[in-house]
């Protein structure tokens, strides 16, 4: 048994070290860590607390708590993968990593863990602001569900970001990610309810993975549009698998 435990620790150590140094690297990158952590919180304070906290009995604050959580974790995943993979691929870092005695997939797993960690931090920050400044009251199970949804919900956007990172260069990656990230968030009803936008936006919203994750989060706070959770989950699983497969083929092709 002791031998098995030692072998397990040694086999997991490369993954742990890869995740550790990926985390430290991102913490030392202000252009990533500051917007990723501060933008969702600042936007929520402005629109959820100052402008929406006293309206509709705090319902807007509950709505934006769910949707800005999704908005925040999208950024951590898309930029964590789309931007860093594009730069590392362009500089030959991915090719260099293949020559090292590192388990296959350790780098991608480390990036995924970091996206989830930043998602957890964003979720906690929004929960603290919502409960203290906006007066949002939820059951413990609701807080926990929102937390889990935000963490697991990074997966489809990690896959999308990975695919973007395999298709564009390091210089173009920030513009491409923003061109996808911001319109997708707006058109999915993450910044404001789709009911106050023209009807065409509501009809087209279902094409975006962010819409489906947002609806799952909104269902927790009772503000969703009434669709099936299983349908939303199915779409997110398909998106995750599809973009991961396309990104993997691209990485193999360019490697």
C-alpha cells in the first residue's frame, strides 16, 4: 500500500507543479489577473448594487448575481486559454514542452485548473458583494449551486478558448477573444435581461453557450426563462467536446 501511495504521489507531482507555476505566472500577469477578477465585481457593484439593488425588491441584483458570475468565468477561461495558448504556440513553447519529460496534457490540465480557481475567486467575490451590499438572500444550497455552476461552467469556454488559441497568433488573440467574448455575453442576456431587448435577440440567444450556462445559473435564483436544464447541459457538453476535438486536431496538425 505504501508503495502504491508513493507511486501515486510521484505520478501526480508533474501535474501539481505545472498547475502551481501556471498559477504563479498568471498572478504575475496584471493584464490577465486584474481584468479577470475586478471587472465582474465592479460591473456588479455598478449595475447590481447601485443601479439595480433597490429596484424590483432586489430582483435585478439576484439576476445579475447569476449572470455576472457566468460573465466572469467566461473571461477567466477564454483569456486563460485563448490568449496564452496563442502566445505559447507562436513562440514555440508548446513544441518545447513536448520535448520535456512531462505527462501529455499536463499543461492543458494546469490551465483548466487555473481557470476553475479564478472562477471560484470570482464567484466568492460576487457572493460577498451580493450578500453584503445588495442584500441578496439565498438558501445555502442556492449559494453552493451557483458556486459549482461557475466552476464547472468554465469547461465549454476553456475548450472554445483552446480552439481560438490554436487558430490565431499571439498578436491577434486579444482582439479575437474580445470580439467573441463581449458580444456573446451581451447577446446571451448576461448584462441585462433578454426581455428588455428586441425580440430578435431572444430568438437568437440559444446559439450561444453562454446563454445556456446563464439559464442554468438563473434557474437557481428563479429568474430563468423556463427551459429544460437537461437541454442546456446537453448543449454545453456538445460545445465542450466539439471545440476540444477541433483544438486537439489543430494542435496535432501544427505540431
